[in-house]
């Protein structure tokens, strides 16, 4: 009988400025929670002048990769540890993004947008008046990323929904169907995918990013490639919401999740 295969494809270690968890602890917890595979996906943010010196440079990546390689050896036979990275708004500096991705042999690259210009999406005071403009600007930037960026899956594609909901401003992402369709089409044409990010289960929206409606839309356009990731910034959150996300993926019509090695996807059946 085959064992269910669970792979958490989005998490942050102490190398990210917003996490204090060693890679080793991420791995131990993943094993304890019954996961067979993880992708460690620390941040590499572009246009991030507010961050302390020491992040988001070559030395940062060297330390991070060394830790992942050590974990790969330490947990060999117990857990597959993939070398991932979450690029934040890489289209701000495509030349730097290219050199980052050429510096190391990554297995999996998430393309995310956390900032538009000087606006940090998690810090905006959202209200019914400004949310539409912010969403339109965000989806413009997301289209550029989908169209020309180097990534494997787009990260938390409707993340504004999460931040706005925290402030009591619900956003129906299907109102942006016109913006989302071309993004999904480019992702599909380019053989890339989107992630199903379960962080929302730990917050006000109580569901995934994107939600069931957007997942169905992506599927209806021919989308096949999805990964599932917790976006854990501490060990306790590893794998949380994974099974619920898998159930939603199935409801949306996906039978497989993607795993990545050397940036090539393999599809395996989803077992919640
Ligand atoms: Zn992110
Ligand atoms: Zn993340």
C-alpha cells in the first residue's frame, strides 16, 4: 500500500528577516508531522531598502544554501529537502534576479509580490475606496511577472485579500477575473504553476490563497501545476492547513500536486 505523500512547498527559516527558526528545526518538525518532502523557500526581496544590511545578497544566499545542503545530508532517507527561494517583486530588478538564480542550483522558485513601488502590501491601510486601485496595480505587476519573470510558481496570488480582510475590508477576487485570466493564461502557456498557500487558514479569511473560486478559474483555463505550501515562519506552522488545501485542490478539479527538482516539475496524485 502506498503511503500518502505530503510535501510542504513554502516555509521560511531564520535566514529570512521575519523568521527565527533554524532549517534543521523546520526539517525535524516536518518529519514529526508526517511530511516526506519540503522546500525551504526563504525570502529574497528586491527593492527592499528598509531591510537590515546582511540580507538579500550573495553571502546571504551562500549561508542559506549551505544550511539546506547540511539538512539534506542530515535527514537523508527521512525527508527530501528542496532548495527553494521566494523572490519578492523580482521584476523590479530582472538583472539581479537573473544573477541570483544563476548563482545557485535552485530546485524551486516562488515568484511573489509583497510590494508595489514604495507600497508594502502588508502595511497598507485598506478601505473600500482604495482597495480596487491597489488590486489593479498589483495585478498589473503580477501580469509582468507571469509574462516575463523567471519563477516556477506564483506565490499567494491574491494576497491582498488576506491583508485587507485583517482590517475588515473583504475583497471578492472574482471581481478581478478580467485581470486574472491573462495572468493564468501566461502561467499555463509558459509551463509554470501557482501555489496554494495555506497561511489563510491561520488568519481571518480561513481558507487558502488563492481560494476555491480562483483555483477553479485557473483549472478551467487548463491550469494543471499547483504546489501546496504553509508559508510557515515558525516550526509549529509547518504543514498546517495542508490537508484542507489538498481537499480544496481536489474540489477545484486538480488530481495532482507538483514537486520540483532542478526546477523541473513532477506531478504526483494528491492525497489529503
Ligand atoms: Zn510571500
Ligand atoms: Zn513566504
